[in-house]
C-alpha cells in the first residue's frame, strides 16, 4: 500500500528546466564551450550539477575547475530564478491534497540552497517532512541512492513509496530503488518516461485515488 509520496523538484514542482539550461549554457559559453538543447538533456537532465559538469567535461576533454563551474552556475541560477520562476499549474493544490492522506518527502538533484529557495518562494516548507538534496548523497540519479535513502529516512519500505518524476534519469533512479513511479510529462515526452508505472500529463491526474490504485 502506498504510504508516502516522494516528489522530485525541478521540472515537477517548479517549471525551471529552461532556467537551468540557460544557466548551464551561459557558464559553459563563458569558458569557450557550446551546449545545445539535446546535450543539455543528455548531460544535465535529472542529474546533479556536479555529475553533469563532470560528464560534459569528460566528453569534450575540457580541463576546467569543477568548483568554479558549480559556483558560477549556482549564482546565475539564483539570479534567473527571481525573474523566471513559476510553479507548474495545479502542483501546489496537489501537494496540499495529498498531504491529507500520505506522508510527503522531496528528493532532488538540486542543491540545498536552491531547494530552500523554491520551497520558501511557494510556501511549501511545512508540507514535506523530509527533504533530500544533492549534498545528501554520494551518487545522484539515475543511481537508486536518492530514493532508497529517502525511503530509509522515512522508515517505509520503498515498495510503499510512490515517486513523482519528470526525467528518465529520475524514473530509473526510482525504479532501481524499488519504489513505484509516476512519470509526468511536464518537461519530457512520455517516451522518455516509459519505465514509469504510470504516466500522467498534468497534476489534475495526480489524485489519492490514483495512488491507492497503484497499491
């Protein structure tokens, strides 16, 4: 039986994938590297910033300071967030509704600084009893560690947790951790989420009845 719902954040709660892409592209261009949309999805979609930069630099044989890149990107993201951030339609209402029936947690590839900014901006801090960030894991998505660790902290078997994800790396992480997974097509096509147990198109479809039916 589903007892807990674990949300991803970027591309699920906050419509900011374009903000992240803009920030990554601008930082890399500053250092003489080009980042196209497809490469952004491959190297950075659903992954921690550190994992994305490492993979990108390895692929393109770049020798840059990872810590400098991370700081530049984080600072630029925060500047852009205040100008361009918005929650997905219906997500705040869905969170409030689900909180009445399930325990809620958040497991994101974002930094703690970014997570705190989003939750505070949307006044959602009180709805999540546990928040796991990129700094809390050794291996990011698609490794199962983020969702496995979240279930452990909740003291709930992974099979009793439902994860809400928008990226293939996130879906793979959730399934490898042994959780149920609902893919939502907010930022990726349904074909990218095909390993999910259920795929929905918007938050009106994310109901307690859907989750109970998955049990």
